């Protein structure tokens, strides 16, 4: 190396800019007038820009963007989320996504449609190098942005991944593993020599040395030995995971493997006895106010009776036996006397992939298929979901209620095993239902223990084998969605958190889900050259406002098929067309995107209906003619709010029919006429107590003037000398419509005798008089019932409020919107009952 001019050695380090590492291509436009209608991310560049029949189509090194001119809807699909494209009827392009959603667009010519299919197919091909994925140029360009380290809403959430070893030690401390007695942390895999797909730190029984682990690794498939991942704080029972034993057709056995499984049972019993001993010592020390003896050791602890470890095999018994032909198999009960095995009969990745493809085909079909639910049943997707939840409940029942340790495995231990183990821990431990705890759970069970994201998602070098692809992680997120739906107050994150996590597991925007193992990520420096998805999803927009910490300690979700629901927000794309413009940082200034041109159509609501009614001159007044009612009271009376109407859930192009307004107005007019008739007939029963007392005194004192006084006799009655009065108000307030004058009641005939009649005889006459009025009212009510208005009309029914001052009914009306059919009958029955009871 040549030296510099001043004699100092030339520096071998040089700074390479992002533009040199990841240069941006030249934009190709189909028409010069076209422009990019979204803000590009850091490192993103649009390569092709064209037009569809109804919008603009853009293809960048990160996404496929489609905007429709008719509706203004935007659809942004990451390239990593696209699985395939196809052309239908020469002009229609269908884009099939890995989350079962579908994007469709049409072109004016078949040549243009074929050209866009070719462009998209080349863009979604298997990359030759890992750096070709967008997560690397995104990190390089964003790191050079001046706003990265500033207080910015978006760039503040772009951070690198944390240290797994720190999370591991914190979890060991949180779960209270006894590292001085029953358990120990093994460093046998510090350089990934024990198992390349396992993390560097493993938790094993303290009595098992590393040499035994090496021996057991040679007996387990892919060298994935049994390792502890979780502990129950009260019972000491643990959950462990591994792969299948390599028994083969000859029925091989391994004594070290049998010893390891027995050590799990013994360690749990010893750990449980240690916890009980500590509890007794603490209670004794607190009662005697003296510290415990330092000589107390684990040898003094009485170990509980070890319980058999439950081996949960995710496969069926037939599948487990069939695997012996390929060198696999299952544990033989005769060789493992301290264990009990149970098969869950879950489908492998080939079965799940076939079911998912059928689900995606169904979701891309027309929505008006009459047997859509039958076709959904045939996909078996919900049935597989039910089986997975049922297997997780088996683990929860053994841990929580029986206090037994559980060992879970399938064939290789990286597909069905993390599904069962992670779901069980999610139900058993409330910590994993928080945002931070859920991150720890996914990092450990899915990333650290080697779920093959690159092969299963098909977004890395060497992932061109389609037989290896399967939406295993998406299926597990669907299980979390099912539990979240049944217990909405037990999760700190909302449903949008799961939807975004499902999208970014394929988007390649972050480096979290790249590669297959921790070893591969460290070898390619993925944590140092990409951002992590977890800080991005920790924003306040993904928090569940219904969350109540520790609401349920253990969740027991219903797992029958009838209790499960299709995740329509993901599979049908109903979460929203604009999938990325609202939550991605823009390049440079953090602007999320451009606003759509034009104004959105406004939905005709019941608020507009009330405006139309008020403008049409419909008015009404209170039952008291001296009171005036403001027009705003009418709007409050007919409280037809949008939240309580069917219109609120319909699309914006739905309008209220004018016939409904006319029918509503005519119905109100008929009810006004009816209530005015009722008011006229009951007018004689609406006199005050003072008038009643005066009439009675005049009748007793002046016998000769009985004929003149009979015209003002009150219609209200009292019996046996009790002057209990009732101020009877009409059921509906008086209307301003013109009506015939109420018939005036015939005055009672005066008494022929100049002597005042006895009090009892006077009451009898009044009862006979009012009985005739009641008969007249009831006959009119029966006529109204026979000709009442149809059930479709709605009226405003006043509810009489009890007058606390006088014990009767006040004039205050509480109005509510009710259905005419049945409620008019209730009004009439109420009047009959009142008249018969008090008269």
C-alpha cells in the first residue's frame, strides 16, 4: 500500500454513501403527464409508471401502487407480499398476495396487461443476494437522512433490533427459575455448534451436563434437543420444546435422551418443593422476626412426588409412525416410563398450504356466491385453526390444573411446535399479552428457535422451493386474532397491530423476519444493517384502549369451529385499501402522502331527513296550549340518530327514499287526529281538586240549585269520602291540526226534590254518568285499534312522568321514537287500565 504525501500510511477505511451502494433506477413513464401520487420511502424509487382503465399504476423497488380515479381509493402492496400474477380475459390483471388478499386492475389493451404482468413477475422473483431486499437500502438511505435522529413521529420508531441474550436473562429472572438448584443456563450452543437453528443460550436441568446434550442432539431431528422456554410460577411446571426422536424402523433408543426427559420431571418436582420450602421459611421468619438460617440448603428440601411429563406430539399417530420410514418417529412409552404421550393430529405444512390456497381462491371470488359459507367449510381453514387452539388448551390444562411439565414437538420442531407453545404461553401468562411481552414471545419462540421465515415466506436467496412455503406464522397470528376477539380487554395491542405484523412478516421493509435462523442473521449482519419492526409497531396508534391489565390471569378461549370467525380484515382486504401510506415515514420530510383530488360524497342520514321535515313546515306543540315549543325540540323528540340506524353501516351511495318522508308525515298526521279525539273525550276527567271540592260543597248546601250545579260536576271521582284526585294528562300532546269540536256531554238532569240528595245517592249518579263516558271512550278506542296504522310507521310517544309534588302525573313528557305497531295498542290499553282502576 502506497503512503500519502506526508509519509503517513493511506487509510484503508472509506465511507460509502447509500446512493453508491443502492443506486436508484431511471423512471419509465407510459405518458409524460403522469406523476407519482404517493410519497416515496427512504431508498424507494419508482421504476414504472402507467395508466389503467380507471387509474394510475406504479411499480417501485418496494411496492405496487394502484389508485382508482373513480373512487380515489389507493392500494399499496409490498412486493414481498405478492406471490403470483395472472391475466384473465386478456385485459384483467390479477395479483395474488401471500395473505390471501387479491388486487385487480384492467387495461385498455392486452399488450399493456401482459407487459405489466412481466414487470411485476420480474420484481417479485427470488433475489440473488440478501442485500437485494428492500430492508437494506431503506436502512442505508434512512440512516443518512437528517431527520433520523431528530424528534420525528416516524423516524423515532426506526430502530435496530435489541440483544436476545439480554431478553433471555430477563425472562429467566421474571419467571423465577432456580438457577442455584433445579435449572442452569447452558452455553453449549454459544457458537451454534450444538444446534445451528437454536439460540446461543439454553435452559436445561442442572443435573444434565453439556456432554449429555451433545449425545441427545445426535438422537433428535436437526439436533434440536429438548429445551425449557417457560415456567409456571406457582406449580413450577415447565414447557419445553424439541424435535422428533430419530427412532427409525429398527426402533433405536437413546438412554441419554430418556435420562433428560426424566430430569425434567425431577427438576419440576424439586423446584416446586423449593418454592414451598421458601414460603414456609418466609412465613416462619416473619412470625419469629428472625432471619432464616443460612445453613438451610437444597438437601434439606423435601422433593414432591415427580409427575409424569406430558409429551404433546402435534402429529397424528399414523403420521408419527410413517416418519419412522425416513428415520424419524416418536417416543416409545416403554422406554420413557416417566412420560406420557398424546397426539394432536394437526396437519403438516403441505396440508395447511393446500387449505390456504383454497381459502385464497375463495376470497378472490365474487362476494355474492350463495354457498359461500359451504365453500369456506370445504377449505378446512377454520377446522385447522380449531385443532391448533385445542392442542394449546391441552398444554394449558396440563400446566395450570394438573401441574405437569409438558414437552411439545412435531417433526422438526419449527412449524407446529412454535404455534402450540406460543399460543399456550399467550393464554397462561398475562405478560405476553402486553406489547413488550408479545415482542419477547415472538422473538424467542419464532425467531430464536429457528422458524424458517425465509423458506416459508419465500423472500430470501435460495427460497425458490415452493414445496417449502406455507403460511405458518400467519396461521398463528390468526389464532391470536381469535383469542383477541374473544377477550378484547386482555390485550394491550389492538387488532391493527396483528394486521400490520402479518403484512410486515412478508414486506421485507424490516430485517426482523429475514433469514431462517439467528445464526444466518448474525452472519449477514442483519441486525446492524436493517431496522426492527418492533419499535415501529410500538406507536400509540396500535394500543388497545379497552385493555385492562391482569383482567384474566389465564385465558380459556372457545375453540370449536362455530366459535371461530374468518379474519376478513386480512383475507378479504377489508381493513382498508391504503395499506402503507398512512403509517410509513416519507422520504425527507415525513409526509405520509398526497391528498386525494375531489370531494367525497356525503351520506344521506336521518339528520338530513329531520332537516327536510322541519323545512316542510311540520310543527307540533305541547299538550298545554299555552306552551310554545321550539323547533329544536322536535329534532330531539324524533331521535333517529345515525348510530341507531341501519344507514350508518351502509356505503356512502345509499340515500333515503322520499316515500319514507311522505309516509312518516302522513302517519304523524293520523296520530295527531287520533290523539285529539282522545283528548276531547277525556276532557271532563281533567279538572282540578279545587273545582271538585267547590262543587261538592255547593251541592250539599244548596239543594234547589242542583240542576245548575250539575253542569260543572267534575268527572274525577272519589269514593268513600277520600278526595284522592288524579290529574289525567292525554297520552299524546295536542296537535295544531283542525279537528271537529268534541261532543259536549249532556248535562245531568236536576234533582226534582228541593232537598239535597244523600251523599251516597249523589255519588251513584256521578258514577253512572262517568260510566257512560267510559263506554263512549272505550268504543272509540276499539274503533281506533281496528283501523290503526301499519307497522312500518314510527311515532313519537310521550311517556308521562310521575309528579312528585302531587302524587299524580305531571305534564312533562319524555319523548322517544317507537314502533307504531304494538305501541299504539299499549297506549290504548294504558288508557283503559287507568280509567277502570281510578273511576
